[in-house]
C-alpha cells in the first residue's frame, strides 16, 4: 500500500469531513462553546448550593454574622422575664456580653 493513497483517502474534500480542514471549523466551535457553558453552569450551581447550605448567602448583607451573642442575649432576656435573675444581675451580664 502506498502512503500517498492513504493521504488522498483521508483528505476531507468538501471541508466538512474529519472536523473540517484539519482544524476546528464548522460545528466544532459550537460544541466547544456549549461544553464550556455547561461546565460554567454546573460549577456555578454547585458553588451556589454550597454557599446556601453553609449559610453564606444572606439577604441582609449589612447585618454582621451571628456569633452566638444573639442567642446568649435572648437566653438572658428570657431568664430575666421569668424572674430567675434580678435587674442588677441582668444588667451586669448584658454588659459583659457587649
């Protein structure tokens, strides 16, 4: 078999065989763009889900992150409302939380 015959047989001819004229022509650019867009969407959706699951997505960006102090203040207020602690102890503990 002659190597010239193999090269002639592999010639795309009309420009649409074998991925165009030996390069990325025709529909290959569309497929490449679709794949890149697909991966961007998949990675973006995964990042959005992880951020939402960990609580990093917040509608109120001006409010600082909850450090547990809100819960401590609420518990202190409940104890004061139930009469478990007096006003002096409530004020003292509230000042320490600040």
